[in-house]
């Protein structure tokens, strides 16, 4: 779906959208749900191998939830990209 300067992806509603913005665009935090903790680990490993900067290695973040397992990297533009799994173990 397209709406002005925005493009949305999803079947019945937007699940993910991209909006055109004028530079400088403020840094943002983008989180993706991972289906397992090993997937979070793999996200971090691959991102680091491709030159991302660590903004928090894989681990449990009890300040959010006892089962909140996430990793954070900064992309080349300084955006905080997160992979998170909210399942125990």
C-alpha cells in the first residue's frame, strides 16, 4: 500500500512501513521479533561480521521482562537495530 510518501507492507494492515523523510533524519530504534534466542545470536553475529557496531550484545534484559532476550547494533547511519525474542530459554 502507498500513502503519499509512505509505503506499507502487510495483508490487511501495515505490518512494516517506510516513510520518505528530508535529511537529516533522526536516529531511530527498529526492532525485529526473532523466533528463538539462537536467532538473536545469529542476527548479532551476522551484523557484526558486516561492519555494524555493537550497541548491546545478545543477552537477557530483565529491566524489560524476565524473558526479554535481545541484541542491539548500530547501522552505518547510527540507527539502533534490535532483534528480540520474548520466549523463555
